[in-house]
C-alpha cells in the first residue's frame, strides 16, 4: 500500500466514523448513564422517532449534571435536549 492510498484510506475511515448512526439505547442503559451523572431513574429518555435526541428531563439540573450527560450523549452520537423549566397545570378540584 502506498503512502497516498494509506492516507486516503484513513481519511475515508475518519469521515465515515463522524457520520455514525445513533442507536436506540435501552432504558436500563439510559438509567445507568443518568445515575452516573447524579440523576434518578427516568430523567434521561430517547425518542424512537428521533433517535438522535437524548432528552434530559429534570427541573434545574446542576451544571455538572448537564456536562456529564452532554459528554455521554456526544460519545454515543446523540444531541442533548434539556427540558428544565417544567410547569404542571393546576388540577381542577
């Protein structure tokens, strides 16, 4: 293999790895990642129709929690969406 073709091969490999398709993670995987970042069960979700999105659903997450989840999302080829301003309507009594 020549130097030129080796460089071309490496460039193609790197460009393909940058386009990695995100996979659907199990709820157990998301819970494990969430707990590692100081979250509780169910605060990380991934929508089946928008597999690229990792949703952090927590009222006022700490900056360290956001960073931890962002890093995990990035390693797994996901885009982080943070929903932190949660307002529940009053229930009629």
